[in-house]
C-alpha cells in the first residue's frame, strides 16, 4: 500500500517537473537537470533560520546540479562560477574516481541529501568560498529537519555556523541575497538553535546595536531573545566533532566513487 501511495505521489509531482539542458563547465558534457516549473509550488511557512516549507513540491530537492560524467556538482546558483584552477581539482580528485549515479524522475529528501553531500564534497575539494560550504551545510541540516533527525541537523548547523563566521569576516556582501545584518541575525539564530545562547545573544546584540539595521529585523531578534530567556537551556548529547572531517574519516563519500 505504501509503495502504491509513493508511486501516486511521484506521478502527481511529475507535472511540476521538466528537464533543463545544462553544459558542465568542468568537462563540457551536456546533461539534463531536473527542474521545477515556475509557480508550481507554494510557500506554507518560513522557519526562523529562513528554511521554507512548501506545498506541492519541494524545490530544495532539486537545488543541486550534478554532471554524471565527471562528478562535478554544486548548488545551481554556483554551478557555473567555478574557476579554471578549481576545474582541474575536480578532474584530478573527483572525476578520476567517479562512478555515475542513477536517480529517479522525482526526487525525495534522501535523494536530496545525497546530492547535497556530493555538492559539499566538491566545495571542499575545490576549496570553495566559506559561504558556499556554509549554505550547503545549512541546506543539509534542513533536509535532516524534514526527516526529524535532530542530531544530524544540529551537526550540520554547527558546520554551517563555522563557515558563515568565516564568510562574514572575509567575503563581500550580499552573500546568497543576505546583507551583513541578515547574516548576523542568521548566525545568531543558528547558535540559538544548537543551544549556544551566549553566542546567539552576542550576534543578536550586534544587530540591535547597528543604527542602520532594519527595524523589522531588530523586532525579530527581540522575539528570539525572548525565546532564549523563557526556555530552559537546550542540552544535546552531540560532541563538538567536526561533521565534515568525521564523515571523511567514516568514508561517507566513498559510495559515490
């Protein structure tokens, strides 16, 4: 019965999808990327860390473009921004070991996680900007939120915080559409979500102290500060072990080669 239901849901979502022709900037191969038709999804709500919940179909599931010939993958906004020196790194370190993957016509959250992790592997391999790794980690965290896996969600949020911190101090704004005030808020909110109230309040306080920060954002921050004050300390059993390095040690990426 469950298989029949899943098949029905897949068929329902097929009407929202089409194939987009993409040229890989690394190997020059032409491939088809699954894409969502405009106006085919609806936003139901937005979480405090900017994660959207959608109706009809989830565009996050299709956010990564992957060349199955050479193994190059990135979030679609970054896909064509790769430099010549980075292309060679992909060829030398990823393509040489790459085995093509087969994906269904309709992606689910587990497919999305796999593709985001291949994208993350590429970002790490080519030493992409910290903001790229940060956003990629955050989207993996959102996928684990959908699955209800809070342990892995928080692990990837921690990695995202580390990279957003680096990006804040080293990259030019806007970053993924965020000005510096929005990123300050996001770093604070991500810290709040992992239970690091001191860091959360520090980043929130920086925004409150900025005369040019939007009042709407300051009001949002006051709401989040109230949550910190009214809630017991969020305790987790997670260690501070770096997820990216830990997954490399476990060989988590090895199944892609």
